[in-house]
C-alpha cells in the first residue's frame, strides 16, 4: 500500500505526494525511474517524494503496482554500463565521466576524444565475455569509513554520508551505486555499442544497448538488411560493394544530367532572347521553372541587354537577374506595392522574392519602373 498525503492538479496531470515512496525517481544516478499504477491511475513520472499520475486521486491509502519488466530492462542497462565502463578502464585506462539512460539507448562519456575502433571493439568483446561468464552481481552495504578496504573504480564524493551501497561484479568491478542491477551478468545476455560522438570538447560519448534492447536492435537491423538485399538483388556479403557502386553511378548520372541541363539552358536562353517582352523599352525574358535548365539561364542570357525573371511556382518565388537595370530597386517597388507579405531582397544585379504573386503582378510594377 502507498499513502497519498497531498494532491495538486496541473492541466491534465495530477502531482501526488507520497509518504515513504517505494518508486525509484527518474534520473537518479543517471538511470530511468519506475512506472506502474496506483489503483487505476497510471504513473507518468516519478520524482523525489511524489509521482505524476494521469487520473485524479484522493488522499488515502491505495494498492500499487510496479512495472517489473521495466525494472528488469533498467537493471540490464545499468549493470551493462558498469561492465562496459570497467572494460574501457581495463583496456585503455579510460574513465567514465558520466552516465545517462534513456528510453531508447544509454550513454557513457569517456575522458578522451582519441578512441580507436580497435579499443571500442576490445571493450565490447571484453564486456560480452564478462556477461557470458555468468558472474554474480552482489550488493554490499558498508560504512563510509570502511571504503578504503575496497578498490572502487570511481572515488566517492565527500558529500556522501552514512552507509554506502556497493555493486560488486565478482573480481571484475566494484562501484558505489544506488540503482537497479541484475543478480547475475548472464541476465544481461548482450551489450552492443551502436554509436560514438565527440562532446563537450574533450569527451567521447559512447551509445550502447543491452539485453532485450540489443537483441531487438539486432533483429530489426537484420530484417532491414534482408529487405535491402532483396531489393538490390544482392547477397548480404556483397551488399556494401553494391551500394558503393550505386552511389558512384548516381554521382555520374547527376553530373551527366547537369551537363544536359546546361545545354538545355543555353538553348532556352537563345529562344527567350529572340522573343523578349518589351516594357517601356526594357527587354524582359521570363521563364517558369520546370526543370534544372532554369538554373543555368543566367549564364547564357545577355544581362547587359535583358532582365531575366525565373518563376518557381512550387516554392512561390521569383528570381531576377540583370545588369541593365537595378534588381534591388525593382524588388523594393514590388514589396512596396504588394505589402509586407512579400519577402526578399538582393543586389543591383540579382535578387529573389517570395510570396503569393503572379508574373502579371510583376509586369504591372515594371510598367511603372
């Protein structure tokens, strides 16, 4: 039973004060907190001394449930972190500066940015070797003054007072910790490093999965590789080479298409200059963008004699190019005429605007330009 001694509602959530709460808080020691139910209300968050529920409760005593599957998952991730941190220290003298457990993955921050693939592989292999040995994971309660009898992986803060809980993994690792842990390393099944990144200037963040999370990740990625392999009609062992070949072919095709678009742009430019729109002795050429040829028009239009206007109808933009009169001045007149909803700007020789405009609206401004 739990005893509710206070309730506060905020929006659609209920913040409930609990006497001697049995629920482990979110974020304490870097790990996830408990979930479960109090009577018929679901626990959404757990904090020190109170929980957040999805249903209204009254002050009093209630039956409660703790999600034991979640606790076991947390235990797998947390013990795996102890093993992985000890493995990095054993192999490369790398210290774990911080640990964080999320719903999807967990991370440790190591005190170096120079961590090779070889070190990562060795640490992972050693961790899985420790897991496969099915070593006992013990909880030891000791007085703080007796800690000198134990070789802790990480020194304890001076702020800690009273008895200290130690988690001992056979002769492999011993650390002070208040979180959830498995009883035997074999309960973890597997640990897998899935990514690394450099953070905070001089640290490497290692992302990892353990237990059911790691097995689920393997299953999903294996299925994905199988589907890709079938689509590319390639065996798994040849898949990387096949993809590299496709990337190279795609790059070559893009270059070829770019050349074709450039040739098309040159042809279209000649056609446009042969049939300009004449507005108050100004020669205007207009093109509605339908393909990549539009990107090359300004290279082939004689901008000393013509203004080029390219409309991108899909993105509601107009681009202007000219050396015969000011694009900047034209854009300002368009914005003044059609209001603040028209955005854009540019230089004397080129510019862009965005807004709900038609080419006829721009021609009206050009008639007064």
